[in-house]
């Protein structure tokens, strides 16, 4: 199988200082343009599955991809950013927040297939801030699920996700330190039943220079 790891487009938080950031931001206008360019380009990948994190910024990034490919996006909790959904800026003040509920996701993103473990309490359910080590364990779990689900197939799968969980996922496959991916950057990993190979890394050829952001 071919796996494409896609970081979300520029969010409102990406454009703000940390002390002004909110728990679940949407995209900036520039981010919406990035997502549209991504959607136009991605037809060439011939995707067969499209899976996204439940954060608003990833759901919004997924929209142009869904339109371009006619795939039904699947919403899975394990693709969320390190930390979970929380309010607060320094470690001592970070408080878990619910995240979007099943009804909220389905109302705003009609037709998306929402995982069964996302319910009326929100996908994060106000749990405590997720530590880096807990996120590393989650990334390993996500990798094992990916291998089990797809490695023996010819599927071409996109994960729309976040910078830190993308790096933690790739760290399971690649020993060298990896750069922070740019918004809407795409990294390709090829899986077989017995191996995996890192291909194109954080490519942004679909973006004009004026739309490239960290």
C-alpha cells in the first residue's frame, strides 16, 4: 500500500502567538487557499481511502480532497495532535476540553464517516493533556493499525493529521531527526507485508511560494 501523511493547512493558531491560541481553531484564509491547491493536485495520487483527525483544522483541510476524489472521509481519533483538545498555554494551566461531538461533526461535514468512539461528549471528552510519551505510544499504535489494515493491500491511503503526531509516526520508521512539516506537506510511505520504505518527504510542490507556511 501507499500511505500519504498530510499535515493540515494553516490554522488560525498557526498565525497567532501561543498565548492567543484557542482549543480547536479553523483555517485562516491563506490556509483555505492551501487546502484548495492541495485538493486540485491530489487527484494524481488516485487515493482509495481518506482518513482524518477530528480537529476542525484537519476536517476543513479534508474538504477539498474529498471533493476532488469523491471519497468519503473517515474520522479517527488516533490521528489527533499531541496533547489532545485542551485550553491553556503553560503546562500547569492546560485543561482538557471536549472536542467536537459526533453530531457537530456530522452537521458541519455531511457524509463523513465518524468513528464509533466519537459520541455526544466530544471526541476528547475533556481528558487531561496528553504527554509526549503517551503520544509516542499512540503513534506506535497507529502504525500497527496501519500495517494490520493495509500492508497486504494495494490501497492508496491519505491520513490528514498534524505536525507532531506526523513526526512521531515517522519516528517509528526513520531513526534520523525529522523537520517540522510545512502546512499541507505530503510524506509518502510504501508498505508491503514485510517492510516499509519512506519515500517523498514533506513535499509542497502543489503550493505556490506565496502560500508556503510553517
